[in-house]
């Protein structure tokens, strides 16, 4: 089994170039590699994608022709894959242009001689993520061999496989969102998100919304990191909280619909709604401060 790699690119520049360095080292581990550029045709990013495509048989470079918001850009590449024969149960490895594939982890999971790791169709996979700390105004220039933290969206003491709504409830305690890069999710979930009502309009909570497919029962952490993200571990994203929580209405609507086919999840959903109501009451009525982002360290990684 080889997943399909999709890289979403918006004003990528040097960070997109850096991303492609990791794609180059792992291109043989993917059945298809789709570089989806949202820009004008013949932009710098588009030309870079075309150049990379010409050097690899399994690479496709597609371009929206103009800059689009995140969800419209995602719909663009989902439509492309749907029209070119991708099946509902094909696995999508999603990667942002300013992140990288973590080569050792990817080789361990899918490379020659790797031990078989079974991906279950009723499960989606997130993290952990190897982390490097980078300033927003310049590229990381550190020691390539230095150890890195790996972050997780699961409890530090486990378990590493949770029912979908249980996992989402834990994430919603956070002000904003977790990471999407390096996730492994069946293509059908992206189609459902594209076609869902109400239509999702913003990128916040995209990880949870994409995970909440009709056939998804569980969320699981992979054995080790397969992506590397660049950020700041002490970054407090709480000031983005209002925008993120505006997407909760969309998310809850999706979860209510999916419990119709999985009635055993109704209690978990009710518990989630009670949790959310109590959290909003504490913040709006009792004027309690918004909770800071909780960064959970899983282990360390090194190249």
C-alpha cells in the first residue's frame, strides 16, 4: 500500500523549495504526488512544481489559476483526484508547503524492509510530528543532526487509539487546532467534507472536520513521526480562539449527522456538547481567561 501525497501550496517560495527536498527523498514511497498550487499560472511556485514534475513520473502539478481561500483550494485538488480515478479507500498523506516529510519515519512505515503496519479503514491517523523551531521571517538554519521534540494530539500516557468523538472532545479543549501535516486519511473523508452541509468555509478545525467521516470510528497515532513541522513550542495561539470556535458549529453539525449511523456515539457527543457549553459559559459569563495551547511532547527524533 502506497499513499497519495498531496501538497497544498500558497505563496510557498523558499519554504516550498525546502518541502520538495523531503519529497525528493521519499517520492518512491507514494503512488502519486500532487503538487496543488493556488496562484496565477506561471507563478514562481507553479514553475517550481512543473520543474519537479518533469523529473518524476509519479508527480502531478496542478494550479488553480488564481489565489483561492483554503477550503476552495482543497476542493480544487479533491475534484482533480476524483476525476483522475482515486478510490474512496485510497489513503491521502496531506502536507503543507512549509512543512517537510520526516524521512526516517516515512521509511520505517512504508520503506523497503519495513515491518507491516496495517492501516484500518475505520480509523484515521494523526502524528506525532517532529518539530523544529523557526522564526516566521527567516528559514531554519540549525544543525540537521540535532534531536527534535515530537508533539502529539493524544494523551501523553496513552492510549494512542481513541474513539473519534473522544479524541475530538480532547482537541476542543484547546484554543485553536492541531496539525494536519503528515496525516493519513481515506480519500472519502475529503469528498464528504467537500459535499457536506453546512459547507465548511474556513481552515480552522480542518483536522477534526476531515477526520469526522461517516465511516470513521477511531483516531490513532502512528508509531513515529512521518512529518516535520516548523514553529514555536511556546507560541500561544489563544488569540485565534474566536475564529477557531466559530467553526465548532460546522463540526458539531457533522458529528450529529454521523451519529445517525453510529448511535453508540450519541452519549460521547452529548458529553462533548456539555463540555463546550461549560467552556463557553466560563469564558463569556464568568470572564475566565482562554486556556493556553497545551503542547504535548511524545518523544525525540533525529535524522
